[in-house]
C-alpha cells in the first residue's frame, strides 16, 4: 500500500508580511494513521525539499497527540525535510493521494498543473483522493470529462465561518466553501472546529484540522 502525501511550497500569507504553509496537525495525523496501517508513504511538494510550516500550527494551543509524536520522531522529520519534487512523480506508482491543508495550498497547489494532472489520473483510475481543511481547494481546477471533478459530489472543506474566526477572510484569494459551491459541489459542514469527513465514491474531504485523522481513516477504508 503506497500513499502519496502532497504539501504546499507556498510560505507567504497574502500581502500581510506574515508566513503561512502547511498545517502541522493536518500532516502529522494522516501520516501516522497511514504509517500505523503499514503504508509506504512518499511526501512531495511543488519545489521539493523542506516545505514551509505555518507558524500558527506550531504554537502551544495547536498541539495534539499526533504533533507531539512528530516532534519526537526524527525519521518523520527527515521525510518532511526531503520531500520529492511533485512534477517528477507518477500516479501509477501509488495507490492513493492525500493533501493536508494550511493556507499555503490556496496560492500554489490550486493551480499547480502537475498536481491537477495527478488528481485527475488518481480519480479516473478509481484510486482514493483525500484532502482536508483548505486542501479541497486543490480539486477546484481538476476536471473529469470536461466537468469540474467536484460537480455533484458531496464534499467538505474549511467553512466561511471558520475563516472568519481566524480573521483571514479578506486575506485569502478565495473562500473554500464558496468555490466548492460555485462549481456545483454538494457542500456539507458541521459546527466550527468539529470533526467531519465526507466520502463520495473514492473522493474523501474533511472540514478542518480536527478532521485530519478521520479523512485519512476513510482513505484507508477505501484501500481495504
């Protein structure tokens, strides 16, 4: 069982002068869900090497059991520091793909051609495609038979109210909830910061950081 995890390479939070990147819990929780299930994991990013960590996700109140485990895990830190270059990878080499969020993907992975191509290939070949929090944005430009991949699909993703709560509504290039709805997805949500993982066929999406492990578990179920 080979799983590809794709992270952002983008580290600028709009024009704020602040840093962004991937959200630690959204990488750590799925990484260990997959690892503990015996999966062989490859981590990639558009630029390769060390992807940028959103500093907010490294603050004390953002820590979880999985992020603490990551801090003690030198092997996992080495994997993260040496991500593969996304454009060099082939869908045929993996059984599933998973995208952690953080705000970074809104700026790079949403329009990354290598990423879009991989998503379309995984999906067409019936392989699980997972994305959590802001990462369902990576699906926005993917198409199947000329139509948006998310059209008519049940999906979750970071809500407008959650974006308001972190006070970044006017900073992000778009709102994940609005864009998924605009493309004809059947958008689902629960109360802010509660767990929601939605599976529609072999597409699995989650609402927020707390949903990361649940989305990864659903991907594993699809892999049998």
